[in-house]
């Protein structure tokens, strides 16, 4: 799934282009504008800048919202397709884990290495 228009619904990442507004009427919706701004960037936004994870900026808002949702899923212990032990209580956030968990997000510039580094930095 392409997540260029990823937003957070109660902290859960959704594709806003495929969501019916009525489904989310009573949920808190967070777009990139609610994450931070130029004066007070969220640490993950700052990490994207430092690690060149934004490149042209076309996909950046979706990448950051998706990364925030993905980190919440990871923190909650949700496994991914590459998680070695599905019953593990602690899952290492390796490059493979990040790439798998972010695999639905497409970047025209190919800034994937910078995006992975930014997520690793933001997760610390």
C-alpha cells in the first residue's frame, strides 16, 4: 500500500486517501501539521533533516506520520513479517525491522537510507 498520505488516527497510521471520514468521526486525527512546526520540530522531524531523509519533500509528511505510528506499534510489541521470534517481549529495531515496517511508503528520491537512519535516531 502506498502511504503518501499517511495520517494518524488516535496514533494509528492510516491511509487518508482510502479512509471514509465517517469511520473516523470520533477519533483524533493528526496530520504532519500536528506533529511539529518550523519553530518546534518533533525530534523525528529534526532527525529526518539531519539524516537527509526528506530529499524532495514529496513523501516526507507521510513518511514521518507513518514512522511515528510504526514506532508506537513497535513499542507496543507488535511483530512484523521479519520479526524472528513472534512471541518476543522485546523486538530489536534493526534496519530490516524498520524497512519492513515502512515498506508501504514510497519515496521518489530513494532517500530510504536516510529515512532508516532518521527513524533509528528518532527511536532513541
